[in-house]
């Protein structure tokens, strides 16, 4: 499965600050728990990537609506 393929896997996602000034992204699903800590600058870069991907996905959705 590539990053551009949809999935039926369900997971919980939590994002928040840690007590050490990091940003934690915590993913839980399928019996796995994955805590990932990032410094604030890295977290902002990740947020920018998510926003850019959302904009591209939104544009793709608008294109498919015009075709249908």
C-alpha cells in the first residue's frame, strides 16, 4: 500500500505538548501504540506538510466533482 491509497485501518490520533517542551503525535491502532516526539520547529514543518496535502486533496476532490 502506498501513501496515496485509501485504507480501512482505523486508528486514534492525539497531538499535544509534552512536559519537556516537545510536541507529541501519538497514534494507536491495530494493537500498536506509536508515540513520536518532535521539537516545535519540526512540528510546524509537519503541520505545513499536512496543510499542503489537504489543499492538494481538496483540489483533487473538486476536479472529480466536475467530471462526475
